[in-house]
């Protein structure tokens, strides 16, 4: 990586951050979809609160 100039490193880091954010959004959406399937009686607010709680527990 030492042959990468600072501008290129910044581009790479920006891209990695973008990918990480997209993966997080996908994981959030999948967790919410799973909760909706298993708990159809829950409101959207309940689903989102549980997804938040799951993400907090996972980050530990």
C-alpha cells in the first residue's frame, strides 16, 4: 500500500466506507424483514426498535 498516494488512499477509504454503510443498510433491512415475518402483529415502530436493540447487542 506504500505505493498509493494520499489522494488514492482517500478514494479507497471513501469507497470502503460507502460499502460498509451499504452493507449495514442491507443488514438492517433484512433484520426488519425477518421481524415483520415472525411478528406480523408488531407495529413498524416496534420492528425498528427491536432492530436497533439487535444491532446494539451485536456491537457489544
